[in-house]
C-alpha cells in the first residue's frame, strides 16, 4: 500500500527519476520543443567514455567530501536522448496540443521564409543555410533553473568572431528559440531564457542535485588528462548535430515534426 509520502515523491519525479520541473497534474502533458541529435555509433561511444571519465574524476576529487553521493548517469537513450532544447519543459492541456503544434509550424515558416521546402534568399545568412550544423567541440557544465540537476554537455566553441558566429549552427538555433518563444508568449507558456549569448548544447550525462563546482572540476580534469594523452591541443569531443529538423515532444505522443529544411507542410486551416 502506497503512503501519501511515496505518492508525493512519485509525482515529484519523472520517468527517468529526475525531479519534475512542474507538479504532475491530471490532464497536463509535459511538452518541449527540441532538435534531435542523431549521433553516430562512434560519437555515442565517445560521449559514454567521457561520462565514465567524469564519474571517475569525481571519485578522485580530494576537495569533494560528498563524492560518493554523486552518481553520473548517461542520456543516450529514451525520450531524453541526445537533443538540443529550444524550450523549457512545460505543461499543456489536451485541447491545446493541436493548436500549439499548428502555430509552431506557422512560426517556423514565417521565421525561415520557406517556400515549397526551399529557403528564401532574402532570409538571414544563418537561416538561409539549411545545412547549418552544430559543431560541438567543447565541454561545459550546466545546472537547471531549479538547481536540482547538473548536466555535462557538448557545445560549439565561440572564437569571438562575429562573422563566424552568424554562420554557425548556434546562431541558427538561437533564431529557432525566438520562433518558439513567439508562439509560447501567445499561449501564455513559459519562454526559453533568450540572450544573444545563449549557448545551445547537447547534454549527454547528468547527476541529481546541484554539483556545479564539483562537476566543473571533474570536466576540467578529464579535458586536461585527455589532451596530455593526445600530446596536442585537440578537442576532446567532436560531435556534429544537424539543425535541419525540429520536433514537438508531448508526453503520450510520438514526436511531431514542426519544421524541416526539406519540407515544411502548411499548418491546417
């Protein structure tokens, strides 16, 4: 027999055992907008080995008195498998699902000015480049807004050059975030924190709790060790993530495509 405490705990956790970003309520469906990162077998193995090395460095950290409490888990499979977030996770009601999906399609169509699946030459440089990809060459540590989960992610390097930045996959992702924010504002859904310097990233492992400083030290140690082994200043991670398609992910639904560089069907009238 379940106790009230166990029921509350269950409601606070998602299917992966992580703390929910909002309370579970009947009739609400967890929703997010994301780019799925289809990593190769070689790339997936690299990320898995990095996650194991991060765990190993945490156990060796002499400054960390709680190192045995930090359990690093990979994000390679399941609903939260490798992806780039274009929104927060937020609840929608059943009757809002189709209207929201329709308006997302319209927003992407407007933002990227597509016509019969082709990009309009009058669009901005990053939007015109339908082959723009995220070239993930750097590791970073992120903590969610609630400070309940710490992630290790791969992201693009920022060399500070404005011309290069405008042609990058990161700039294209920023434009996609703005397209999603525009729709969320209409529906009263939370907007993704947007700044010109927002860092699009692909998280590949996490630990429950706020372990930002501990994870940063572990990641720095992994990077240093791997570069010393390679005897060159090479990137310890090399992942390419295409930005040519966007999925709407709603619990209980298969992911629904709301944008594609190849084809963007008009939203239903």
